[in-house]
C-alpha cells in the first residue's frame, strides 16, 4: 500500500475529536486509507443498497448496531444519520469513535454544520502527490508522463491505462455526483462545460465568456462551477489583494485537482501529445498548484497561496502568505534560466517589505539566480 502523507494528521485528530470527516474526490483513496489506519473499526458503505435501506428506515438502530467504533462511507446519502450521530457522540464522551467519508463537500459540510459542529474535525484527501509517488518509488522523471497520468491511486495500484480510467471516471462522476447535487437535464451540455473549464486551466476566470462558449446563462455557469468545486474536480486560486498602489485583477484562476483528468478532458490520449501541446505550460502550472494544495490539506491546513496580477499584465504566479513575509514563486516549464523569468518578481518585490522568491522550473541546476532560489520541479518538497 502507498503511504499517505495525511496519516499522521489523521492519527493525531482521532485522539482529539469524537469524529473525523474525510472528504475528497472519488477514487482518491479515502476508503483504503481509513481501512488501513483504523483496522479495528467496523466499516459500512452507504452506497450499498441494503445498508442504506437499513440506515434510512431505522437510523437509531443502524448506529446502535454499528459497534463501538465505526466508519461510514458516503454518509451524505443518508442525511438523517447526522442528527442521531450527534446524540451518540455526545453520550459516548470518547474520541475517535466515528470516521465519516464523503465525495461531496457541499452536502457533507451542510449536514455537519447543522448537527456535528464542534464534535468533528475535517480533513481533505486528494489524489496522490508527487512526494507520495516518489516515496513509493512510483514517480516518473518525465514531466509529460506526470501530467498525463495524474495521481489517482487506482492507476498505479492496478496499472490501468489513463485512456481506460478517466472516461469511466467521468461517466461515474456524472451519473452519481452531478445528478445528486443538481438537477441537470442535459448531461452532454454539462460535460461540454467541464471540457471548456479544462481549456481554461491556469487562466483568470471570465464567467461570462465561459457561459457564452457553453451556451448557458451566467447563473447556470456559476452553479455548475460550484458543483465542480464541491465534487473536488476544480479549485480556484484567489488573487492576492495587498495594499499596494496598483490596479489589480480581482477574479480567481481556475485549476483542476488532477492534471490527468484535465488531460483526458482535453482529449489528450497519449503522453507524447503533451510535448507540443499549446497548453503544456498551463498544465505544468496546474501541477505545481495541485502539489501545493495537496501538501496543505495533508497537514489539515487551508490553502495559503494566491496569485498576483495587475491590469498591465505584471504577474507573479504564486504568492504564499506567511506571518513574517511573502514568498513569491514563478513557475516556468523551461530548462534554461533567463532574467526574463524573474522580471515580474523583481518589479513587485519592491512594493513588499519582506519577501523570499523562488523559481520552479525543469532545469537541473538549482542556483540562486538574481536573488531567487531556483528549484527543479522534482524537488518541490523544499516548500513543504
């Protein structure tokens, strides 16, 4: 089994909270993780029709029969359980009693805030990070292979071809999650919308343009973006808005949690197609941002990074906020160091009191160049 970096935080929280809630995209490894970490827990999947029927018809009886410690998978399917679970947790007075799993953050968070606030800790498990693959000796040194395959565990566990995995994954996602979250009549229009989102990876989000290209209303586009976020398909990187004397872009950028899924939606069927693909740099930037967010979530922390761009196009790809400084990161899919790569960092650094800067690129050398530390993408662990 591949070691998951989130394990340490999960062990810690099980000792401090009555229940733990773990959300994340389908097939990210949630069930495998908890079954290996919590071997003494009884496991119940609410996707199983018999189990779900028992839980729906007799929620109190179901929970009373679940045992002293239990795992409830896809628990959002039976919302009635949350109120009864609150009673059990309050009466038990012991920590680590229940682990809840779900693939839809919106539904899970809604039920938890109503019934279990203060009794439960929340974690998010995403597909495998490059660091986790490296530790398991499953990492690849070719960036195009990394972008093409992504990090869904089943791809590596079962050695499945991406062209077999992702089309079925998308179909399953549409059949289960989308139909449950939203009453979307035309699934073909929705999948076209998702593909259009993949074509905007790394770009500032223009909802009006996206809606127009998808031939839907702006309000529908906003609603569907919320569905994709709630199901851990996409995430937004917000603009940094410091108090500096510049007119700044205030719309978020759009990224996918997994570049393999993005590649599939972009109709890339072979990794050698990426080398000359016009969005190769965008996919590389997406990969770096997804690694950053995976690391934060594996520590039980929220994302703390932004992008910074003014109306004239002066941009720093990533700004990480720390208590004592700002960390500027430029992301370039280039093996050659050029002063032009760091021009924007040097321009914007002048307006901040204390900064540190990095360039993530594909070159082998890792020198300090123009006061910026250069880091090969394979060594992204330096930020963690």
